[in-house]
């Protein structure tokens, strides 16, 4: 009984972690939406969706491979393809 565990501290840590994850998710969604809008606008300005798509895809593939590795990058693009196929 000498070791008393303060549950409030554990709950606070979990809440802080949850809040941080939520903030990260919100930020990621905002950045995604802004980038998609800019790419869409650039496609219209250049009148070339294919060139903009290939360029942004190349950038993403190269950066993601360095950041998260080849396997996870391939899975990410597969998930994107699956999502696009559903719409």
C-alpha cells in the first residue's frame, strides 16, 4: 500500500496524447486540402492536369520513400488508388 498511483496523472497523459494526435490530424487535413486546392488551381492555369499530377506524384513518391521507406510508400499510393477507384 505504500505505492499510491495517481490515476489523474495517467489520465492527463492520455488526454494530452489524444489532444496532440487530434491537433496533428487537423493540421494534416488542413495542409492536404490546401495543397489539393493549389494543385487543382495550377492544373487549370497550366491547362495540363496530367503534367501537374505526374510532377506532384513524383515529388510525393521521392519524398515519402526517403521519409517512411519504400514499402510504406507503395502502400500509401495503393491506398490512394483504392480510394480514387471508389469515387
